[in-house]
């Protein structure tokens, strides 16, 4: 049995980083690692400019490949354009790396049709782990996952109802890394409780939600979209704050 990989609690979404100069990209990559953010996520693999730009920055950053984790999502849209094996090989070439730590595919009824291709990629050392993307994170708690599914990526639109639902949710499986792609709804910001918690813990409203999520007993891995050193530092600050149990429960109940 393969040994399960570890990913940083905060995972950095690399979307839009290709717009920055190479020096800025390198500085942001290095700063992420200094703040214990060692896992990096990319999608839309047919966008060659994104990968080529980031591949150059990664290769010149001075970071050891062993200290970072590369996570790639291949969507249905990607697969409509190109075969899976070709997409992975192009990704490796553009990112200037020998392997992808976690390859995430969209949830599909015919998921098994990729088994042989993924096993071939694994045997060549090009893919280490396989994950699944589901738009709805509110999965049935008894859903069975194939043995080779190591991670689950889900969209989480932050709202009062979503926070309440997540507070009561059991982990999908102790063997599966759960990654949440956060999106804030307009009605959640400006809520009095958020502002009160922010004052108590010296956090912004969004950082309070991130802190709450990082203190969830299910050990979720938030996918952040930091585009500056300050944004990375703010996410790291939220990670370092220990929200006391009484406040954690109050937040979920009263939000």
C-alpha cells in the first residue's frame, strides 16, 4: 500500500500568478514556504502560459522539489480537449517538474475509465496520488470511495447556512484529505458576530472564517488565493490563532 502524502493546512491557489513578473512569483513562492504553505494548486491545464510562467519561477526559486507539493486539477473541459496522459505530460513539461503530487479529476459516473491511464502514470512516477472534485461538499457520510482516492476537493460558498452545516459535518473518511475552495457570499460580510470575533482575535472578517475553518475538528485544508505578501501573512496569522472551543461553537450557532 502506498504511503499517504501530507499537504500543508493552507493550500495556495496559483491562479492569476502568471500575470506577475517572474521575480514577484519567485518571492511569493518563497514567502509561502516560509509561512508553512508548501502545497500549490493549479487548474485549467490547457492554459499553457500559466504553467510555463510558474514552471520557470519554481525552477529558479531555489526551493527543493521535496519540500513542496504540486496539486493539479484536470476538469471535464480539459478532457474534452486533450487525452489525460497528454495533459499530464504537458503539465509536467510546463511546470518543469518530474511528478505531480496530487492529480484531481472531476467527479464522473465513468470514473473507472481512467484507472488504467492513471496507473500507467503512477508506474512511471509522474503522478503520486489521485483525488476527486465534487462541487457539493455536503456528501452523504456513508459514501464509499475507491481505495486510490486520497483527497477530495469541494467548493464551499461561505454563508450562515454553510457554516452551520459544516459545523455538524463528520469527516468523509479519516484516510481522505478534504480541501475546500472558499467563496464568500455578500451577505456574510458585515455580520455583527464576525466583527466582534475579529476584534477579539485581531482578525479581519474573512480571516475569522478562515480561522474557524482551520480550527474545525475535521482538519480541513482551505484553498486560499493570496496574491501578495500581506495576504499570505494574513492567512498565516489566521492559521496560528487558536479559537477557543466556546467561541467556535458560538460562531457556528449564532452566525
